[in-house]
C-alpha cells in the first residue's frame, strides 16, 4: 500500500499505518520519513514491541528524551545539523545578521531552535528575526519584507521543500540577496523541481557524501540496474536501516524485540552509509552532515 511523500509526513496517516502494522504482527519498521509522523507512530510501536529505524527523522528528542527505546535512526540529529548551519553561516559566509524562519513543526522548529541557540552562544552574529510560518500558505511576502527590513545577510530556514521553494522564489522576486540555508528537508529533487532556477545558490545541510563506501556503490548499482534510474533522497540512509535490521535479526537468530535490540547496539554492520552501530540512545555512530550548495541545478558538497 503506497502513501504519497506529502502524506507520509502527516501524523494521522502515520498513526493509521502504525496501528495496521502492529495488528499484523510486524517486528521491525523502516521509517517513518518525517519527525512529527515518526513521533506519532512510536508510541504504538513501543506498546507492541516493534523496533522502528528511520532514515530521516532527525528531531533530537526522539532519541534523547528516553521515551522511545524502540527507536533508531541512520541519520544524525538536528542539533548536529543546527550547529553545522550556524557555524557555516557565521564562519564560511561571514554573516552578521541572521533571520531564522521555521514551519512550526517538530522537525523545522527543532532545527531552527538549535541554529538560534548555537548562533547566540557563538557571539559572532545577531539573530535579527525569529519567526514561524504557516505550511501550505500561498504567500510569504510579509516574512520576506521583514527579512529585508531587518537587514539580514543570511536566512536559516527550518522545514521542508514546498515552503522553502516559495520563500526563495519570493526572496528573488523582491531582490532580497540574503544567503538561504536549509536543512536536509530541502536537499532533494523536490526542492530543485519546484524552486527551479530560484534554487541556484541555495545551501542545505544534509548527510555527508557516502558514495565512496563499497556497500553504497553496490546498493546504488543494484537499484539502477533494477529500476533504470538513480535512487532518490534518503536512499542511502533507508538502505542502511534495512541492512542494520537484517544484520541484527540474523545475528540474534530471532525477531525477538530484546534480542534484536541488543545486537543493534553492539554489532557493527558495513552499510550504505559506512560502518555503523547504534549508541544507547538509538543514534547511529559514524554518521554526520555536510553543507551542500545548488550549483547548475544540482546539490554540490562544500569542502
């Protein structure tokens, strides 16, 4: 049963999916995609002793709160991303006045809050604006005008590609030249397709390039051979999540919750994102983020 990418991020859809999977006696789930949806599903999985391994849910409390011992992820959390974005803005870009915008969701606001925290702690720049926007709104011109009025030389945005696309488009239209930095929620073909030429020059944090790993090269080659196209966003992390799950089940010789959990936290596996295992909280050891910029229509890792 297929669920569209946009629907995958809706908590009510995630709850329905989680309830169905629990009723079917599933032992391990690879997912969910977005942090809010993941949080909505995790309580159901926890009650049913179901392990969930997400390739893309980066909200820190999902692992750091201790509420979900059944949760794991193959991507680094937003506090790491927030620090990278703030360091890049104040260091590499030399920004002195930064506007921080978010979509009010667990993921977007979490990323924005961490960026704000690290900027203020660093003392190299001033947060001149911190504001939430309504997802799905047609017009963000009032926000763009405020960015101009505050004299921001960089914008850090927490959220996903539909809102980011509208923001950068309206910034270009209003000739607001502040650098735009988003999280991995905008780093993908969805943003490039919707933003079009307005995407050029935009920065995004995202999982570091892992294509040098042999396991990654094989996974991508197998996918391309079978489907005749390149894999999409979070393919590497999703494939690694499945590899980790299968490795744990094989070594545990069981799908028992306690047995699989023990292996996930103690056994390294050569995966599509490198050699990883999970720490006591459920975060993958050995993964991290890089900054990318859209250059000639593609995201290019910044060295």
